[in-house]
C-alpha cells in the first residue's frame, strides 16, 4: 500500500477503491485532523479521478458518521464538477455513436477502445471515465475511408495539413509508417484513428484482424457498439499503463475496473498475454492493483507473480513514484528504460533501436516535402537533407534557451 503517501492522496485512492471494487469497505484512512480538501481535489484532478473521488466520498462519509465529515462546500464543488464532466462525456458519447454509424454504413471496421466504450465496459457507465478525445482502432485498409468520413463531418487532419496520399503516411513493406495515428481535430471533439495499439518500436503483437474477430459488443447510451473482448481489453490497458510508467492513477483505476468486470479463464489470459509479448505488463498492472488498492488477485495471477522478481521491483518503483502525489510524466529516456525493463524478452531492444523514430523519416518529412505512396522510400533520401537544413535553426534555438536559463 501507499504507506509513504500524504493522507490526502491516500484518501483519493481509498475513494477510488470504494467506487470501483465490489464490496470494498468505505473506511477513511487514518487522519490526524481534517484533510486539506483543496489538496484532495487538486490530486484527484491531476490523476483524472474526480468522479471516482466523488462516488467514494459519499458512502465513506455516510458509514463513518461524525468520525469523518466532508464539508458541504466540498461536496457541492465536486458535484458541480462531476455534472459538467458527465454532460461533456454524454456529448462525446453521442458523437461516437454517430461516427460508428457512419463507419458501419461505409464498411469501415473500427473498435472504440477508450473513451465512452471503455467506461461503459469497465464502470458500467459511459460517463464515469475522464477523457479528452475519442480513440478508435481501425483496420489499416479502412483508414483512408475513415479519415474521409471524419473530414466530411468537419474534422481536419493534423491541423489542416493536406492528406496528399495516405499510402505515403502508412508506410510500406520495407518502410516505416511516418505516423502511428491520425489525429483528427474537429469543431468540438478530437478523434484519433489508430491501426494498431502499439507502434513500430513498441509493438503490441495481436493484429487488428484478430482483435476484430474476437470483438465484443457493449451498450453505450442504449446503442450497441463494438468493443475489445474482455481479455484483450485487460492486455491493452496493461500495455498502455506500462508505456506511460503508470504515473497517473486513472490508468490503474481503469485496469482494476477491468479486472472487476472480467470473467475469464485466467491461465488462458496469461497464455494470450505471453503470445502478445505483454505478460509482464499484465503482471505489473496486477501487482499495482494489489499494492495500491489492496485488490484480491486471482490465484493463477498470484502464482505467476511469485516467480517474477522483476515485476516486484518495477511495481515498487511505481508505488514510490505515485506516493509523491503528483509524479511527472517520464522523460523519453525514463519511459524507454521502463518499457524495456517491463518487456517479456530482451529481444524487445532490437525493434526499439532499429525502428526508433530518430532513425527514420517522421511527420516532419511529410511537411517538408509531401510525396505520393510509391515514392515513400525517397523520404530516406530527403530526411538527412532536412536535418542539415534545420540544424542551424535548432542550434540557435538551443543557444537562446541556454541564455534564457542563465537569466
């Protein structure tokens, strides 16, 4: 547990556990006096769990009686915030329903894997999670049509940069994709189209076709929408949390909520995780669920955890970071080290190095010189020239930043 954390953060964690875990005891943490409520709300906002804080506070205050009271002003403030977030999420839900309807009409294979669908699947409520955009997995063959549909709805790709040729962006048999997602910015909402969960240097092995064949259906706002199958959802959440070093509590809350809602053959889930190369990611998420939330893990998961000392070390590092209250996002180097340490095999280092973005053309090449798909390999020729042209500008920028730091 978070024994070294400030009491305000422990209160946030306890409220989240009360809101998520079935039959969790709504007992407040031991406090020396009243908590700093401004700090409690600040921490909940930072970690994206304001609604879970509010859901957990009410039963906690009710069960504790006079021993633990929540000022009416705090409850009113949280209630207003939660109501605003719910209204925003309802608008997201309506937009998602309309997008999926258009996709299905045009034969686009798409699976919403975060946002309202994840919220409905794990929390049984499409408005509980906090999200700022809609994330959809789309078959690579359908990306062009999906982006076209969104543009017809008023969305712009990459802030208005023209989509000259999607084939140039998606890469080819011997070239790496220039982007790993399409960021579509709309008048009210943003949508991200992805054709795989991971990226080239940090792959998540199950291809879209397998995820599509195993897909489930979840009722979102009264409308059935495609969703990841329960085991796949767990693996994706574990992969995503590990990718970001689990520095925000909301990702762990999602994972625990998914554990709560999953009825699975756990040896089969572990086997699927091994096949996908994310078993250690899954075990790490499970270890954090136990260490942070005191979650009772299934026996097969516990047995496997006892045989992996590295997961124990990684979980301890994450817990220590969370205990600071507001851990910062990891730097690229920190994220890379953590990803490699949490990988199932040392061979993960090979694609991470060979396919790293610093060694391949990026979106900057497309901005510098848009090329059609068949000419995509020429980016490996233009790439060094762009770097040379931009080097003086980069050096001037570094020099200016250095002077600013000294003053």
